C-alpha cells in the first residue's frame, strides 16, 4: 500500500502552470474582456425598460 505522504507532488504546481500558460498562449481570446462597455449599456437599457 502506498502512503499518500510518501508521494512527492512538489512538481505538480509547476506542471499545472506550464499547461495553463501553453493553453493561454494558444487561445484566441483577448487578455481582457472587450465587450464590457457594451454589456454595461445593455444592462442599463434592460433595467430602464422595466
């Protein structure tokens, strides 16, 4: 039986960061939301219609 405390998982956070960085670099998504102003305008219009 393997004792969970005997398993070295120190590598896991670095590997996770690597995978996430690669996925972000390959993504076509912008770094920041681009439609915030449009969403805000939409919410204001909807609220004013009530």
